[in-house]
DNA sequence: TTGATTTAAGATAAACGAGTCTTAAATTGA
DNA sequence: TCAATTTAAGACTCGTTTATCTTAAATCAA
């Protein structure tokens, strides 16, 4: 698994917020239900995203979470960095420490560009772009095979 | 982490065998020492690789493990499949089940080719190629910063 | 045959990630 | 003010991965 469960859930939640009701507060419970993500787990992930300024929140009735910035100002990379850190884009595919061109492992020439391509995907994609696709083309953010 | 620790260790062990003494049995203890991999853990990984016909072994003095085939007949992909299974090349980046072009998630168009490139790296690279690089260019398979 | 060497196998333990639960604090509206 | 709602925070449980330990079985050489 490339990303941790926390990160997958965080990305899906952010995409949901970007696509359903930009700018309005949505209760974490609603997001949890819509996406099939365990509520308490998502609440903890949301806390981290709030501390990292990806999301903003208010408590009480009509409270919830929303994107902290416009959806076209938030890249997938920002969310991945906030939840999983930079390690996945710096790690050696063989798990060797001290990754870098100084001390390369024999797979470096193939791995470094492949890894960079994955990184570019996250860096160059904004929530806005994907939210548009979800709205106009009906792409999914949840498991459609279970209890619709 | 893309690959499990077991898979990283298995790849490094196989590369070590391909580069130091092709065709001869090397005790797991020696591999463990050379690469800095916990002995008992590596022994268990070696067992799995033997059952998957990646390695062959004999017991007793002068025993050990060696590659089951010529190094140019073993791809990195064979080892990854044996130890981690095909999941990493089939999974959705958002963790959604039922990956496929029928039910795509909004990241599919970017993720599928990036994932395919990583897979191609494993499929197209043989132990032999990397062993040559290790021998001729001195690439590393171990953590050079600890107890040399 | 005997003893040293080495893999085979499985039990056990530690570390981590994933998920659950409880309580507190803030906000809103009646 | 009071009760309902919702996030905030942290303790707790569970399962998998990672790692260690123990014993058995095979092989070889003296
Ligand atoms: S060599 Fe390439 S893959 Fe190996 S550690 Fe350095 S950068 Fe990472
Ligand atoms: S859409 Fe693309 S990424 Fe998402 S599940 Fe299907 S193949 Fe995987």
C-alpha cells in the first residue's frame, strides 16, 4: 500500500468536501456516512488536517469541517505530506537508509524517475480538478458495492 | 512504504546472491551479516522464497541458499510477487475496492499509468542486470553508515 | 558413528497501524 | 439558562507486521 489508510481516508474526505458543498461546514459524521469511513477514525484524521491548515472547523449545531482554502489552492500533495509525511517520496525501494545520488543502490536509475512521476501526480493535481470530474463525470469516492 | 520489509530484505538477499557467488550455496547467516538483516527473520523469508522456487537450499556444512535459476532468468517482479503478492500493482491509490476501468475513481487517469511504470520497472529488471552494476560500479546493498 | 554445521518449522514477543470508546469543550437554538 | 449538537483530545483495543527464540531435521567430515 503506497499511502496509509489515514491518508487514503483524508484524501477521499477532502475530495468529498470539495465536490459536495464548497465553503460550507459539513459534519464529520456526514462525511463518514457518505464515504463509508469509520467515524471516530475519520474524526482523528480531520483533527490532524485541521492542525495542518488543510481543513477548518467549527463546533456545535451547524458545525463541521470545510476546506481551509479554495479547492484549486489545495494539491493532493499537501494532504499526503500532512498525513504521511515526505517519506514515500524520499525512500529507497530497497529500504536502504541515506537515499541520495551519493550512495545509490543499484535500482536508483529506474526507481528515482518512477518515484518522481508518482510525486508529480500528487503535486500537479488539485482538489478542484478532481471535484470537477466527480461532478461532471460521476467518478466514485466510495465503495459502491456495499449498502448504497 | 511501497514494499514490505520482508520483500525489501528478500530482494536485497537475492541481489547479494546474484552478485557475490552465482551458483554456490551461501549460508543465510553470511547473507544476514553482509546485509545487516536480522538472521532469523531472513531465514523465514528465505523459506518462502525456496517454496516459491526463487531460491534453492541444502543443509549441513557447506550448505546454504542459492538462486534456483540463472540470475538473468529471475526478474525483480518474480520476487515481489512471491513475497508481497500482486496487490501493489492492482490497488487503487485511494484504497477503493473494485479497481478497474468500469468503476474508476477520479484519480484513475493519472494513477494507472504511474502504477504501470513502477510495475514495468520490476518486470523488466533481472537480478543479473543489477548484479552486474553492483560488481562493476560498486552500488550498495547495505547500510554503509553502520559498522562497516 | 559422532559431532559440528546449517536449514526447517513453529512458538513467542514486540512494535506498529488501524479502529473503537469515553469524556471534555465549544456552539447553537429553544 | 438549558439541552442538543458537534469537534477536541486522548486512552484503549485489536490485528498485522516485524523480529526473536527454541527445537527438530538434514548434511557433511572426521
Ligand atoms: S539509490 Fe535510488 S533508490 Fe536507492 S536509495 Fe538512493 S535514491 Fe533511493
Ligand atoms: S480508478 Fe484507477 S486508481 Fe481508482 S481504483 Fe480503478 S484503477 Fe485504481
